C-alpha cells in the first residue's frame, strides 16, 4: 500500500494503519475483499501537512471539513490541479501520481482513508468521479460523523479479523451513503438519528445549542425550531435527559461517587448535577441509588 504521510500528530489527531497480515486477510475474506481499508485517520489544523507520491498502489479519499488545501494529479502526461475547501472530498485513484498539501495560512482539517478492493473502481464510478474531475461537494456530510466516529474508535481495540471486517463494513456503508449526500440542501432539515447519536456519543461533554446547530448546518433559530417540531421538546432539555439516563445507568451498575458520575456525564458542578437529576427524576441521585439497590435485593 501507499504509506500515509509522516506528519507529526498533535493532540486530537489520529492515524490508524492496519497490519499487513490483516489487510491480506481482508483481501481474501468473502465479506471484505471487494472493499476494505488499509489506513485512515483525522488530522486537525494540519499545518505543514503534505505528501508526494509518484507510485500510488491504492485509492485515497480526503475530506476537508475545515480550512483548505491544494492538490495536483498527474495522469497520462496531463496535470490536474485545484483547491480543496471545507465541505469538499478528493478521491485519488490508484496508479495516479499526486501531490497535496495543507494551505499555509488556513491549513485544512481532514478525514482521510486509504482503501483497496475489487470494487474500489466501482465505488469511484458510483460517485461519478474521474481523474479529470476528482472532487465532490458534500452538502450533508455531518450525517456521516457517527460512522466516522465508529471507524476511528476501532483504534482503541486490538485489530483482529473480526475488527477488520467491522472496519470494512463501516467503510462500505460510508461510501454507499456519499452519493445521497450530494443533493442540494434545503437549509431546514437534518438527520435526527445522526444528531441523537452525536448527542449520545458526547454525553460526557458540556455542549451548547450552538454545537448542535453547527452539527446540523442550521442557524440556532432554525435548528431549535425544527428540533422541537420533530421531538416536541427543546434541544438542551433532550440532551440533558440523555445525560440523566446515562447517570441512572451508572448509578445502577457502578459504585462510583456522585461527583465522579456527574463528571462522567459532563457536569463539573456535582451540586448542579444533583439538582438537575432531582428535577428530572423526582428524587436525588443517592436516594435513586439506594432505592434501586434495595429493589435488586
């Protein structure tokens, strides 16, 4: 495979390279041989990031979600070059020499993926991309974040063939969804399941209405209005309910202190957490734990 760049990783960025033995197994496995990942990652504000390859043995996808960068492809003595801006995807086929780099003044933040398989060229055609037109604008890209998060979270596990099959399945799902996300946005809709997944994945954080509006690509006003129409509740109340649901699980299944549980669900102030818990559940966290432990007995 073409080796990923050796750009030094700062905090918050990630780079996952699957072991050669595993990718060889994936290339033969009936569930994965048509499309499987070789390496992937997420680079944040990648100042100084660049790569030049004269020999390129796999397919490379780069999606820019912030900032910008530049690319140049060389194919059949023709040079194709351009700028990759936020919301755009670049897909470089195998056997195409190329160079790309983050912009010096506004360096890109990117998700990237090296992949291979017997259907890799078909995936390229499904996106209607060619060497001459290698970029695509993705209007609704935030709906893919739950899939991307699942893929990146595999770095915390030891890669086995089962994990490799899961990674390949996530990749296949991601590539299959991309053509559906290139239609013009209406500016008034979003994927509620994707947003709910984003909320659940971030229950440990102190997120605001602005964070959720940014996730959906809507203004605060239009997001709050649309969310309430879909769920009959306000976004922050919904998010806090998810946090309290998680806190109940922790109270039921762990012996962690109330302070520790408050921190785990994104509250630095355990007293505020206790007040919110009582307002939501009707009883204080400790009384909830004591009552449920007695019921279990």
